[in-house]
C-alpha cells in the first residue's frame, strides 16, 4: 500500500459500495482516460432540473456524474454494445470501467469478453493492451430470483486472458478495484451482494491490493477454510463457532480467482492438512472444484482427509426464502463440513 | 373496431384488477411482508387489457420485469400470482420464480422476464411455431422503450419481417428506463420509427386510451393472423410509480408525473368515456371495483395461509429426466 504511515489512525468504517465509489473517484481524478460506462450510472443526473442521487441500481456511483461530467457515460440498455464499445475503447487508448448491473446479464454480452478482450493480447502477438474493468454484482440472498442472483465468476475465471477478482470487504474492494482499473488486462471485478452494504475500516487515499494474491484473514492450525467474496464472512463466523469447541480454523480469502494464488492455498493446506472451500457459485466446473483439484494434484502429500466443497446447489436460484436458504452455502454448512473431517 | 359492452366490462375488470393488485403489493412491501425485486405497472393497465382482449390461450405473450399486468390480462390466476409473490407452494411457479418469472404456458403467458429484451425473441419464436404448425395463433412481445435498445429487439424484428411471422411487438413507451429518460438513450422521436429499418408495419397508439389501443391492436393482430406480417405497435404511456417498489423517485420531476397521473389515468379516462357515451353505467363499474377488491383481499389471505415449499423440493424440475 502506498501512502501508508506507521502512525496509528482512527478506523474509518464505510460500506463496500462507498469504498468502490472512492476507488472510481481516485481512478478518474488521477487518469482522464478512465471512463465509467453503464446503465443509469448517472440516472436522471444529466437533466438540468434533475439530481445525481441515483448512481446505478445499487447507488454505487451516486454523485460521480457531477464530479466527472466528461468521464461518466450513461448508456442505453445495450449490454452487447456497451461491452463491445468498451473493448474497442480500451484497445485504442481509453481505460474504461463498465458497470454490468448484475453478472447474470453477461448472457447478453459475452462475446466482447469471451472472443475479443480476452484474446487480443495473445492473438495479436502481444501487441495489444486491453485496460478494461467490468464491475458486476454477484450472489444470492436478496430474493432477487433466478436471473439476478447468480455467481458466474467461474465462467470468466475459466477464460484465458481474463482476470477475475472478488473482494470480501470494503477495504479490499477499494484496493482491488484500483488495481483492476490500472491493470492492462481485462479484469472482471465482482461485487457480491452480501458485502456491498457491509462496512469495514477503509484507508483513505490511493492504494492497490495486488491482483493474484490471496490473504490469510484468520490464523489457525486444524483446518483451512478457503473463501471468496461473501463466503469469507461465513467462513470467519464458522471459525468463531468452531473455536468454542477447540477447533482452530485458518481462513484464506482468495481475493483473486484468476489468476489463482496456488501458493497461498498450498501453504495453508500444508499447515493444517485439511481444507474446505466455500463458494457461492454452483458446484460444477467452478472455483471450488479448481481449488479441490489443486489440493489433490499439487498438495496430495499434505492431505489428512478429503477436500470438501461447500457451494450453492446445482440448480437455478430459487425465489422463495426457504429454498434460497437451502440453495446457498452457510456458516452452518461449513461447520458441518468441518465436523465431518475432524 | 368498436368493443362491445361485454368486452368493455371484461377490460375494465382487467384494468381494475391490475391496478388493485399493484396497489396491494406496494402496501405489502411497505408493511415488510414481501421480499425480492418488484416492479409495478400502474398507469400502463390499458395496454395490457386492450392487447390481450384480442388474444386467446393459443396466442402467446412474452413479458418483462414489469409483468404483472400482462399476466393478469392474459388470464393468469391472481391467486396464484399473489401466492407466488409470497413465495408459497400454491404460487403460479410454486414459489420458485417470484415476481419477475411468473409464467403460465397453458394460458399463453411465456413469462415475465428479468432480462431486458429477452422476451422479444421468445414471442418471435412463438410466432414461428404458430406459422410452421399453422395454429392460427400469434406471438406478442410486450416490452419497454428501454428494451428497444437491445440487439435482441433489432434481430427479432429483422427475422420476423424476413419470415413474415404472425408477430406483434408492443412497445410500452413510458418515457423512462429505470432512472434514465428515454430521450437520453433513444435518438429517434418515436420507437415506432425503428420498424422502418425492417420494412415492417408500425403504428403508434395512445397507451392511456383503452379504445385507441384496442382498435390498433385489433387491426395489427388480425393482420398478423391473416398471414400479412408483423407490426411494431408503440403505445405512449407513463409509469405512475417508481421503477421498482421502494424507488425514492428523486430523479424525476414531480410536475411531470403529476401531469400524467392527474390528467391521463387510463382507468379514469376509460370511465369518463364509457359513462359519457352510455356504454357502461357507473354503478356497474363500482360493483366491478368491489368484486375486484374482494378478490385481491381473498388472494392475499389465501397466499398468507398457504404453506412454503419444502426445502427438499430444491432440486426438483432442474431437468425433465434426472
Ligand atoms: C439485460 C438487462 N439489462 C439491464 C437490466 C436492468 N433493468 C431492469 S428494468 C430496466 C429498465 C427497462 O426499461 P424499459 O425497457 O423501458 O422498461 P420499463 O422498466 O420502463 O417498463 C433495466 C435497465 C436487466 N434486467 N436486464
Ligand atoms: Mg420504459
């Protein structure tokens, strides 16, 4: 982190949504090539008699249009056009940040990511730069139902050339977003619903959290709980519960899904010998499976038992609360998984 | 095309049911009794009622996130719909879908939809089925002004025009897409103009005037049924309430909304005309109002008393064959 001093400072708790806005503000102020594009990112904000109170459906970009009138672009509801335009702009000198309102909508605009942005650098013999960031809301838990609740980061993480990051708290959100915007690769930045309105201590000023580095968020010795985004909080809670029974759980926050910090995963596995990975996404072809495969492939000698995956169910996200709860991973399911190992 | 008194009665009941359903759910949200993302269509009732007045069960309608009105007008049972909003097992989709996914294929309702623009090709597909299987049916897409900026809209219109499908594209232009005024994101004055790119027939109707929509929808649906090709029918309307239930509406000038709400309410305009022309008596409308209120109250009560699905149902119906 740059600009850090050794002076103790007052904690400043702000929600993840605000931390994201801070990162956008810093990025746009420090580089006029950074533009923000998306549906309703300004809302009625450009109306002479209007306000800039909306700032997207989650109010993350509230007020930015007034501060950066030339860098904030409200778009039509044209995801294919938005993403494709952003890729074209990125490769020709701008540094666009696109807001894709919910990650579920990626179905309407996959090509610019899948066949364009992700492949340019390689396909063009290393002669292209694609400084593109796609911010997108992921996750269930708000009864937003089947088309507004999916965690599809496994899709983007599975595409070579694309990076995918997912913060678990406000401070990381700010630092990861700044790193994503300044990165010359296309980065998908996930904003899990479960943390958007949770507050944590966020440093002032400009700092980056490096892409590709996981972080131990709780030290332990009996079992490793690997989480990402909103599941890190669940894992921490589970660790708290387990501690009361004398089980010491270490919690690793992946922060970056592609690239994946294999060293960090193998290091914690080597330490505890048992690993559970907690993922909000569906179980097939996903991050949880990747982590499990890594443990078996490169960490086999460390394993004192099976690797367990605690994930969403392999079905569309149901609307009604009882089924949505049954669908999602939870602290209780993590605790249960740990007990099955110890 | 003059609607008969019987048709007018049904239409009024439909419009009143939609209005009451939406008012009730806003009330329920304010009481903290409903969760999820809900979008009310108050102000747009005449379009659903007038279009669906020309449709039968074998005609298909695709809808949007703002879909309650279309569902009601297409004959989906309000008890099931209300139970769906409450997430009960008696809901139209057994509580699994919620507001944005209410569907009833048997009634020809292809579903509300959480993806803006997604319904437009679905209705086009229904029109293709109708044409190839010679069912005599039509496919009708209901969608917003905002959706007309999606590729799915343009691709669908092009295909329907090329294949001369029995399809009708009903754009409910309510002046807003979420918090963004339509004129900020749509360069043409009328959405209907967009049909010209596809050599498609188009019409503009006053979406607040049941009679106007009824006449024009009747004409273009009949045309599609005859095999004379698709139409883009733009209905000018207004969203009386917020984009979603709970929307603070800070982005919209109140005077603009008041103008529509006070002077262009489709139910009031309907009543003034039918009573003024002696087509229906005011008493008749009041008794429909009462009947509707009772039905909605009953639907809420039944929904609240119904059981939730059992968690063991989570993995049901993911596939036809497991
Ligand atoms: C593909 C996609 N993009 C964005 C959204 C978010 N969204 C939901 S409704 C809406 C506005 C739609 O405007 P319009 O089509 O005019 O319909 P209205 O809400 O006015 O009825 C938007 C942007 C979505 N659900 N799906
Ligand atoms: Mg609209």
